[in-house]
């Protein structure tokens, strides 16, 4: 009995030891596998770092191998998606190369200004015709320029020669929405200016000139900036006084096709003087008369662009009405000089800026026809345009007296530069849709 008991105890002890050893083995092997797992995880970032440090070509090879493995193990769909993605990347790379090629390596010369003289100047509508010429002058003077534009009628091409310059910034923004930037001066030019453009969306034109102007005046008040509002000779409507002095209150049809622009600008002026009176904002108001020059939109439907484009293509030059309506045309560099002089002056009432040399539309058609070499265009009359002002010529006594400004560029010189510009525009375009501008009736 005792012997049997001792034998049994020995057997249990042996099994106990074996069980203990098995347990130890299991624990050990589990720990070992945990260590392996951890060290593998720990290695992942190291692998990433090494991969990112690889030269570009090597990375691509690795990626290609990985891609091939994925493709091997995946369906035709994946292959197709990958192919599409590759061709898209190719397209984007080509586009980037073209865009990089368009950014000029060398900028026009810019004056250096110390921090006391250098101003931060906001130009709304700075990618448009007048705005882009103003931007050029401000930049070459050495100021920091911020252009705000929604590209409704403006084009990046007008200011692309400044892209990347440390003094230049471009903001794609619609001024109907508030804008928060810092500025010492604001030139508020944003608004479509040619009749076909402003009539295309009359409600938007009114919003731009009212809400947009409120936003800009509010900004000027907040940051203490001086603001110049680009108004227009259209505030005089179809004038009963000739030539038009600033004291003339105008003759505008408030519900006619031009009202969205004419009345919009009249409200813009009222807003400017309300902010000046109530909020002490420093305002300047320029009543701009017909201006022309390079960078005018080829299809904007204004008389200069219409006539030149028609003459360059030997198409009929269309005169709406009897052709006895008058206009006076100011070259864009003269206008820009006037805007700068007005901003710099202490004169706060509206100022007419335009060229007082007056021509009938009929005469003007002949002047352009004769100045385009080899032009075989006929000049033909067409039905009159509703609410077309019959006489327009600025009285620039105020500008002469307070700004010491008057236009310098002769009609012949200005037209030559403009014709050269349009010639180049035409040669750039292989396809030109005549309908776009031929149907835009206006003598603006
Ligand atoms: N050129 C003229 O003969 C003439 C005559 C009288 C008044 N003006 C005034 O001068 C200013 C400039 O005229 P322009 O001939 O250069 O015209 P434009 O159409 O070439 O330029 C106007 C610019 O304003 C931008 N713009 C329009 N609506 C905008 C909005 N809601 N937000 C942001 N940007 C907007 C356009 O994209 C464009 O770049 C206008 O205010 C116009 O009323 C011009």
C-alpha cells in the first residue's frame, strides 16, 4: 500500500514537471513571437523614411514594381483605372509645363521704395482693361499691389507678367461678397463697363455697383484707406447740357436698358459721399469718359473695338443711327495718369476724366478706316440703339485746375497703338466668332 502510494506520487511529480516545462515553453514561444511582431512594426517607419529618401527615379521603379504586383493580382478594371490615372497625370504634367513656361522669368523694371513711401494698394477689377494698366504703373512705381477680380470681363493674361513678383498679389474674388485685406489705398474699378457686358446680367451689374461698392467703402472705413470710385460719364445719361461739367445732374432714364449701369454708378457716387459724411472715409470720384487702348476686350461691343475689328477684317463698319452722335475718346495711359493725380490730390468732389476732342461716330468710322492700311471696309448705317446718348464731351476745367491734368496722347497715336494690339489679337486667334461682337449694338 505504501509502495503503491510512493509510485503514484512519483508519477504525478514527473507529469507535474513535464506540465510545468510545457507551460514554460508555451510562454516563452509566445513572448518570442510578440518581440518579432513589435520589431516588425517598429521597422515600418524606418522603411518609410528610407523610401522617402530614395531618389525620384528609384522611387518610381519601386512604385512600378508594386503597381505591377497589384495589377498582377487584380482585375482588368484596376488595370484600366490605373491606365486612365496615368494618362491624366501626363495631361496635368503637360499643363503645368505650359503654365510654367508662361510665367515670365524677368519682370518689368520696378522702382525700389522705402517702407515709408511704399503703399499697399488694392485695385478691384485690376485684371480688366483700365485696371491692368493702372496696376502696371503702380507696380513700376514700387508699391505693393493687390488685384481683386472675378474675371467676368477681365483676364489673367492682362496681369500675368506680374505673377510671382513679391510686390504683387492676385485674389480671385467677387466684390459682392465682403473682403478682408489690409490696404492704404483702394482703386475701386470692378464693374463691367461695356453695354453688352453690363446688359448681359443687369441685376448683377447693380449688385456689383451697390453691394460691391458698400463692401469696398466698408473695407476703406475699417482699415482707414483712401478710396477712389471709378464712376462714369453715363451718370449724365443722354445729356441736355453740352459739354458736361461736374455740376450737371444728368438726364438718365431710370428704367431703360442702360439703367442698371447708369443708376448703379449714380448710387455708387451717393454711397461714396454718404460714407465720407457719416464715416469720415476719404473718397475720390472719377467720372470716366470713353477710354480706349490695348487690352480692350475684342468683343466688348464698344465703338473703338467694334470699328477696328471690322476694319482689320475688311468687314462692313456699322454705324448705328444717323452717325451724327458724338463721342470723345481718351487714351488709356492718359486716363491712368488722371486717376493717379486724383488719388494724390486733396480734391474730394467728382472729377471728369476724358479727352475733350469730339468727333461724330461717322467721322470716327472714317478715321479708323483710313488708319488701317489696305482697309476695304464699307461704312454702313444701321437702326439706332435705344437710349444712345447723342452728345458726349467732358468739360475738364476741374481736372485742369485741381489735378493739373489733361490728355497728352493724340487720337492718331492712340489709335495706332490700339490697332497694332488688335492686329496681334486677331493673329493669335485662329477661330474668331464674328457674331460675338457684331451683334453687340452700342456706341459706347
Ligand atoms: N473704359 C471706359 O471707357 C470706361 C468709361 C467709364 C467708366 N469706366 C469704369 O472704369 C472701370 C473699369 O472699366 P474697364 O473698361 O476696365 O472695364 P473692364 O470690363 O475691362 O474691367 C472691369 C473689371 O472688373 C471685374 N469685375 C466685374 N464685376 C466684378 C465683381 N463683381 N467682382 C470682382 N471683379 C469684377 C471684371 O472681371 C474686369 O476685370 C469700371 O468701373 C467702369 O465702369 C470705364
